[in-house]
C-alpha cells in the first residue's frame, strides 16, 4: 500500500498508460522532437508564470501569450500558432461557460433573497458555542456549493466575525473552519469552475466526480477545518472581534429583505443540482440508463439541465415567492454576470492552453515521461497542480494547466479513476496559498492578522487541506 501511495510502484492506474499513449498518438502527433517539445512546455509554462507573478499581467492575457509561445516553440507555424488555442477556448466556454453562468445566477439569487442568511441563522441558532466551528464548517459546505470562492468568503467572513463576537471565540477557531469548507468545495466539487474545467479536459463524468468529490471533501473539511482550527487557535491567539474592516460587527451582515425564503426551501434549492447529478451517476453505475425512469434521471442529471432546472426553481423560490417583480429578477440575473466575466475568460483561455498542449503533442511526451518514471498518475496530477499553484497563486490556472498536461493519461482510464484524477488535480490546486494569491490578502485583511499570522493559519490550512484530500483520493484509488 505504502509503495503505491508513494508512487514507487506502477499501481493500478499506471498499468493503463501504454494503452493510453497508443490510443492518443493519432489525436496529437508530435510536431517536433521530444527534447524540443519538453523545452516548449517548460518555456510556455514559464512565460505564463513570469507574466502573472512578475509582470502582474491578468491570467487571461498570460495564458494567451503562453499558448502562442508554446506552439511556436513546439514547431507550429506562426500563422497557425493560435489555431489550437482558439479551438480549445471555444469548446471550453461552450461546455463549461454556460454552467458557470447558471451557477452565478443561482448564487446571486441565494444571496440577494436572504436565503443564504436564512441558512446561516437557522444553523447557528440551534448550535451551542462549543460546536460553533463545526456549525460554520457545515454552513460553508452547504452555502458554498453554488457560490464561487471569493463570493463565499465575502458572504461568510462577516458572519464569522459576528459569531465569534457573540460567542466570545477566537475568529481563527470559527473562521478557519468556514474557510476549509469553502476551499474544499472550490477545489473538489462541481459546479465550481476548477472541477468543471478539469472534468471537461480529462473527460470525466460529472456525476461520478461529484459523488467521489463529496466523499473526499467531508473528511478533508473535518480535519483541515474544526480539528486543525483548535491547534491554530493556540498558535495564533486572537481576541473576539469588535469590527469587520472598520465597521461594527453587528452591522456587517447588511440589511435584510422584507421577506426571506424558508430554511427548507433555501437548502433544497442549493442541493437540487447535487441531488440531480448524483441520481444520474447512480443510474449509470446501476446500469439502468436504458429503462424509462433511468433515461429521465439521466437527462435531469445532465449538468446543464440540472443547473438550468435549479436556476428556474431559484427564480421562483428566491424571486417571485419573496415578492420580487419580473423586472427585478431580470436585473438580478444581468448583474450576476459581471463578476464572472474574468473567470469565464480565464477558464476559456485555460481551455485554449490545454488544447495547445494536446495539439502540439506535448501532452503525450509528458505522459510518456510519467509512464517511464512509474509515477502514480494521481500523485503526478497533484504534483503538477501544486507547482503551478505555488508559482502563480491561482487555483484555476493550476487546475487548467495540470488538467491539460494530464489529459493524455486520462484518455484511457476507466470513469472512476478519471474522476479521481480530477480530484487529485483539484487537491493540488489549493496547496499553500501565499503572497501571490489574492485570497491570502483577503483573509489577512478581514481577520486583521499580520502576514506571519496569515501564513500560520490560512496558508497552513490550505496546505493541510490539499494533502489530506490527496491521501483520501489515493486511498479511494486503491479500493475502487
């Protein structure tokens, strides 16, 4: 077991690699020699890292330029340098972009209607002070399903401060638990952009990845959240807060709408896409796709359909049912797209970079290297994501790059192990948030910590979460 976990033996996944490489040889014939392709990959990734880290360039532009550099260095003609990139960008935005947009609508409706506040208030009202860290982890886990990470942080941190003040607890004890829940969902569970993009690039099944992602996320959140938070509270003792970024803590949650959806309705809408996609996965695993009811569940569990249904239900439950007019709902939907414009561009450019890796044959060369090294593909995917994450500070860029590199390996894997590879990449993408990550500074300012204290709490939590998730993925890989 230990040998397999460490990657020193081929393991069950590595046995597929020769077949995978043969199967993908026709799809991405190398345009240059192996040394040139390796150099092209290193150069392309180095350009992206340098532009993001040192030139402070937006990741979208960095990915566009890096893709062009990689293609030219790999022997592609100047005129055709961006052909693979534009192809990948179009297919990625067409496949994943719509899902991200629907998720943004659901998240906007959840927040603006007061549904998120209802979930938070209900859970916290029934929780004693000593169990607040567990309650906050649960709240973040549930509320974080339809929300992007940054939105979840902005939504929950004021709540964390209020809870810490009322219960006279350290904000580290309560806040790290909540952040662990958000971060785990962000890296491991669709419909978040990172997992969705990795699923698209690696050809994994959404429902299966969702189910396995939840299995990995639960113990990961427990260990990296409430359990670790107790230790971190002793390392970084902070007094209960009196304000949030200069504003009184009690007013940080903002004004409440005249009517709010009930707790049951709010939770149902949040969990609806999860339920539909998991039902589809169960039908497929049980081999009931050909039956009448199986076909219906397979259709309803299609990610686009599941999120579209949830959006329509949310428009009623979080809109019409709480007294909003049709024009108000239309305005809310429109306003939900602006914050995700940058995410869509980065995701699309990442898909273009991935397609460039595949089209030039770089992916096959790297896959051959992993095969020759007898490195467990799950561990390899995690390591690649870790390196890009630490270098760029972006979980999304790390996921995009690692998924593109690992795509040839994933092509011949069975559905379960392809899903596990998605999770391994996602786990690596959240490793060691530090000074080049916007999330690092966001947490530092909200908590009023020094840079050193932020490293000892937030950065350590992210690293622990990444490692625990990897171990869980590797263990699942041994038994499924």
